[in-house]
């Protein structure tokens, strides 16, 4: 049997994830600005190759954020549909737990934290 979760709890978790993802999207903008600063101060071939690597990784991570955010929005729409279908005792009703979304967010966070650490090490050498 699949795990069930209260609709309000699932909604709350979706909001938390959406806020985290927005934070990471904002952080990518900051990291890109630092990367531009590094690129403008260093014209060595090996440094520029790493700059390109990080540019690509930031694009990939931003795309991941967009995809996960879209999946969360779909889940929110399903919750809203369920509530609108029958608004009686909504606080006691459950939906199948959104484990795929949870796994996506956790996997993204691990990868992003690894990338952030890698970038900080790179930036500390070249700023």
C-alpha cells in the first residue's frame, strides 16, 4: 500500500520545496556574477575552461530547478482539484504521498551543494 499524507501537509511541503528552489535559483544568479568576475580577471586557458564548465553546470541546475518546480506545481494542481471536488473534511483527507518530488528535491540539493562547494574552491583560487 502506498503511503498517504494529509492534503495540508503535502501542500505545506510543496511550498517549502518551492521556496527552497527559488532560493537556489537566486543563488545561481549570484554565482554567475562571481563567475563573470573571475572570467574578466583571468584569461588563462585552463581557467576559462573551468569557467565554461561552471557556466554549463549553472544552466543545467537552473533547468533542474525549472523541471522540479513544474512537477511540484502539477502536484499542487492535483491537491487543488481534490479539494475542489469535495471540500468537506479536507483537513482529514489524504492523498498518495509525493515521494518522487521529494526524491527530486533531495537529489537536486545534494548535487547543488556539491557544485557550490566545487565553485567556492575554484573561486577562492582565482578571485
